[in-house]
C-alpha cells in the first residue's frame, strides 16, 4: 500500500499528455444566439460575453483579441480587417480597418533595378508590413455599438496570454514548419521552442503587457506610447518603413455597404478597399437570369454559368478595383444591371470563354494561408460578420520585439507591378498600385444576407482570392440548391479568378463526368486540397439559429445558447 502513491504517479506519468482543453463542434442550432468562428477558445469567449449580457459587437471585440492570442497565425492585433454590421434596428454599416501603406512606401518599392519584382520582398520581413488597423477597428466598433465596458472585453485575451493555452497537435505541426522563418526575423518568439509538443502550455507575457496597455488606453495603447515605440524600434531594426507618424495617423473608416438584390434576398457586403462586395454583387447579378436550381448543383450548366460569372468579375477586379479614396472606382457602373447583362452577352454554352492571357498569372497557393472570420447573431438579432487577417500564416513572420505580436504581410495585396501576380495569383493595375496611406485591395468578403427584408444569413471566410467565390457558392447552395447550411458549407467548391485561366476544384467537386464534359468544352482544371473556410449562421423559419463551421479547418467551431 505504501507504494500506491508512487504507482499512481507512474501511471499518471504514462498517461497521454492532455492535449487541449476544448473540442470543436461543426454545426448546431440554438434558440437565442449563435457564433461561428475559427477556434473554440475564441468562440467560447464570445459565448461567455453574450451570456454576460454583451451584444454581438462586444462578443466580436473579445473574440478578435482572443484570436490574437490563441490563433496567432491569423488572429491579430498586427493586421487589419472588415466589419459588416446589421443592427436589429437601423441601417447596416461597414467598418474598414484594413492596413495602409506607410508614408515612405512607393509604387516601385518592390522592383529591382531592371524593373522586375524582387521575390519575397512584399511577403516576408519588415518591408512587407502595412500599418496595422485592427486595434483602431475594434475600438471604433466598440465606441459606436458596444455595450459592456471595454476593459471587460480585453480581459479574456490578457488571461490567455498571461496564463497560457495548450497547443494542439496540428498547431505544433504548423509551428515547426515556420521555425526557420521565425528565426530569420526574430531573436526568439514564444512559439520558437522546438521542444514544444501537443498539449504544451504556451504563455505570451509580452503580448499580455501589450494587451494590458490596450485595455487601459484603448486606441492610444497601440498607436502611441510604448506599443508604438516597440513597433517603430522593430521596423528600424529590420529595415521596415512604419514610423510613429504612420501609427498616429491611422484611422478606421465607417462606410456604406455594397448591397445587391437577388430574387427575394439582399446581399450586404464590404465596399472597397475590399473587392469582395462588388465582385459578389456582380456574380449574383450575372447568374440570376439562369435557373440554377433546375440545372442542379454542380451540373455542367451550373458550373459553366457560375465559372463564367467568376471569370468576368475577377477581370473587372484586376482592372477597376482598389482603395476608392485613391482611385475613382466606378462602383455604380460595375454594379449596374445593364452593364452586367452586357457582360454575359458573349457567354456561349458550346465552348469555354477565354481570359485573353495578357500576363499569365500563376496561383501560387504555395503556402498554407490563413485568415479568420467570425459570424455572430445575438439575442436581439444584431448580426456581425468580420473577416480579419495577417495575410499569410503569421503574416510577415516578424514579431514585434517586446510587444509579442506578429505583424502582417499585407503589402503583398497591392499590385507590385501591373500584371504581375501576387501570392494569390491575383493581378492588378493602377487602381491597386502602391501609394502612401492607401489601403491594399482585399478579397475578404464578410457578408450578411436578408430574405424578404429580414436577417437570413451571416457568412464569410478566410482563403485569399477564393473567399469571394466560396461566399457566392455557399449562398447559392442554400438559396438555389436547397441545401441546409451545414451541407452548403461542407459541399466541395470550385473557383475561377480570370487569370490564370483555369478552374480550381476541390477533390470531391465536379463528379459524375461533369469535369470531363467541361474539359471537352475547353475548360482547364486544377485540383487543390481545399480552398476557403466558411463560418456561417442562418436564421431558420422558426427563428432559431443554425450555425455551421467548416470541416476544412479542424478548429472551426460553433457555439450558442
Ligand atoms: O485581404 C485579402 O484578400 C488577403 N490578405 C486575405 C488572406 C487570406 O485570406 C489568407 N487565407 N486564408
């Protein structure tokens, strides 16, 4: 008996290390309020805020800060994002807290002496970083629409940073892939220890201190004082451009949403500096005359019509879209019914269209990208759709020394040179050329859908250029093909972005000979592992809320009550 405690210890030691303190659930329906997000610790934080009487904006603020701690590859305070908000009462609005080019940036900053784009300069390291917008964004949304005290919403993130959270198996695998990158740009990070295993508790004391400054001082806790000093020191140490003045000048901007009617539905989405709202609106308008439900889900006809609408929308994106404060984006023309009808007039059933390859783009898809989206409906019916990002996994891979947070590599979303594809294979021209203070064009498409004037769906996704087409297909899967929301989110997808002239498809998409038939018509295909990762909430006819997270990301999770 006297050996019992020893035996117990040995047995406990042999037991598998507890991995993580959470489990993700992919779909559920809730009577009152629902959240879909990228990580259970973030969605549970949001749920706790809602239960405490916070509204959807309060939950969104707490979740974004929590994601910056427990989902550091994409959750952020060193990046930017977009909010689409539909209050239960009043008009929908959007908030643009996208990063901007520093004052010292210039249109040719990534070109060498021969005028060619220098590989990697806009994607890795200090020169890739745009002036972050996230903290300005969450402070602004809280000031205008929040209800709980600010400090209360920041606290969960501080707790996770100070006390730590357990790393999952897949996070460990991912971190290992990035250790060399972290070492290239940082002396050390909390994630650089190669002895970490699944279940390791990782603490981030520098980040806890930064968050505490943000808790105490709000906007100024990031854009002024010690945090600003740390960012500027980091920039100076690595040849980056961001100055104290760049930080002081940063402002999030409230904007009217892009809206488009489609049958009984109204889509409400993000205006420039996102391309998402305009491209989504163009695509639904272009497909609306065709009876997609009669054609059937991913039938030859459905795929053809949708792919041709995608091709045309992305061609317009490349030519006309950029930050509307710097370039006269012809929004009304691009969205006019006549223009969009004419746009499909050269569509033929008997052969594939062409993208007139002026510059062969190449979809890189080399890196496993990550961004993050949250969809929330609270008990009052307020709806929040937010997509926020560092761009690549861990952004530029530069962590602010002493600040404890990764900085974005969003500068790559500008067009470094006309016609030269960025890391998503997207091309652009003058509209999206680099200028000081300008926002780089995004594909993030946080969206809210009404049906007959009532809240119907909240959705969005990470996935770079494939976000817009994933939002389109998820919506059409419900509205045209009669799927439930979880079915619509799970369904395999395809994607065309004008250049390169090919249709990307997920393994199980386009089965039953559809792919062969389309190849015969002249379409080119490329299989990819997976594309965008949707998180969505739908209001069901009885008023309950169906939430769906995407099986494409194991940590995607829904919560509610
Ligand atoms: O704003 C954009 O369009 C990109 N920076 C988004 C990046 C992204 O979604 C990465 N992926 N999953």
